């Protein structure tokens, strides 16, 4: 039996203020809390609540044969706990069906895997603890930020105890091999790899609702026909999507919720196909070919390389500065300062600084800045204030403590 592994990414960073140069060392309020609340409430109402209901109804309607996996960042969970705890309860209800799994990732949706091995490991640990606290399960499959992947990252994730890892299926590394099967990373103790089928995933993420697309309109039955056109010897088709596709990128009028509701039955109607979570698939297969990725790749780039986060000097220098103060942050041991530094690691902020390319729909909808220059300037001002404040305190000999924090969280 061939399997469908359907996974949704759920993430949103804190909304940064337009923090002017004149505010440095005068104000330490970096985040726009009103924008946080507005953003989370919109996502909750137009996406999370209706999509979760559709998935729950589909699980029950298909006798618990419909299964999905979610990857929910730690900051997203923090924001939901603060502004919409009903959404946390809704995800818990899904997990309690036994048909929904939660994946591991970096707590802050960060690029730490590329810049700091120690920080990468810390954030993965924090996220695992959060998932255990809220959902009572320990993740065994890992999704790195934006599917950033290479052999070294795979080895690091394996050392942290994960058994599976999601990544992009890139033809030059597949070397003509089939994307719709499971692989392992190089080495005797290679980790199991789930490769995203970018064509089928993007049919839903980007082409659904596009009236100029030759396959418009995309119905659940048509998509199921495309699935069934694959050989029954297919091991797994991995369809990885942003959850905001449902209701935000594609509004209710597009028919996206009707598509999601009808898709499970349309696929399961053929007994040769099933839905499985990534966790379940780990136990189903044992003999994997090697997927040797000797350079860094991701899903969110036309060349399938992780250059979009450092394609210009502003991004490169900002990332270098951000991670250069790691030792200063850790040695200072102030929980609030450390929290702010980690929140600033969200890949979204660096993505907003990209130029010379069109952003995908998620960043167009949720990017609070009008251009890359503004995104860089406000971010660098915040980072300058954070670093300078710590240095000034250190020079003054006033070591911060839990009772006398340098900064205050808003």
C-alpha cells in the first residue's frame, strides 16, 4: 500500500516595531504587541479554527484513516497561549484522536542550524519540552526551519535522538531517482529522510485558485487522480504545506476548505492508498537508498539552496552580527535578554530583507515592512540596542539577575 504523508507548518513570529534610530538606548520595547494580537486573532479565525474543524471532521468521517502531521514553532505556541488558548485546545483535540502527530523543530523558527551548533541544540531541546508539556508526546521526526538541510544538519539531528527528518526533494541530488520514496542520509547511522514532492505540494500552495493555470479549477477528485496515477509501488508521497494556505493565502471563497474536506475521502476511496503520519512511516520501511546532500538546500528558494536568507550584504552582515553576540548573551545569563535575542533569530525577519526576488504568498501577507531596506534598518536598530545595553551594563559592573533584569518583556 502506498502512503500519503501530509504535513502542515504552523508558525508566526512576534511583530517587530518600526524601531527608529533615535530610540536606541531610550526604549527597549521592540515588539508591537497590538500587531501581535491582531495577527494571531486573524490567523485563528480565518485559518486555524476552520481548518482544524475540517480536519477533525474528516478524521471522524473516514473512520480515523485520515492522518496528518503538524510542525508548530515554539513562538507560535507562546503567542497562541497568550492570545488564543482556544486554538491550543483545538490542536490538543486533534492530537487526542491518535491521527495527528507533532514534529520537532527549532523553538524560534531560527537559522541556528547554519550558524551555531550549540544554540541549535538548545532550541530543539526547548521545543521538545514544549511539545511534551502541551501535547504529552515526544517528537521523533524533525523539521528544520524552511526545510533547510544538508548532510551535516542531518547528522546533528540524528545525534539529538530524532529518527526522521523532512527535507526537499532536489533532482540534482536525487540523480534521476524517485522522489516518492524514503531515503537516509549518508553514514552507517544515517537518519531517515522524508522528501517533499514539490510539484504536488505547490499545486495546492501556489497554483490552487489561479485562473490562469491550465489545471484550474483544482478539485479534490482531480488531485486524487494525480495521486493514483503514481505506481502502486510508490512508498510515500510527501505533501508539505504552510497551514496558512487554508483561509489566509487562499480565502474561503476560493473553495480551499471544500478541497481540504473532500480530499481524504477522494484518496481513501482507492484501497491502494493510505494516509500515515511521519512517525508511523518510520516503522513501515527499513531499506533506504542514500540521499547525499553535500550543500545546503531548502524549499523556499528557486534554486533550492538556502541563499535567500543571505543573498545580499545586509542579510549576511545582520546574521553575522546576530550570532556574534551569542557568547555575550549566554554569559550575561539574563533570561529576558536571552529571550529577546532568541526571538530575533526568527528566519522571517531575515527573509524580509531579501531583494531582487518575489516573496512567496505567506511573506507578502504577513510582512509588516514595505521594503527590504526598512526591514533591515529597524531590525539592526533593535539588535544594536540589545547589544549596547548588555555591554553598558557589563562595563558598569551591574550584572543582571532574575530580580533585576536588563530589559522587560512586553
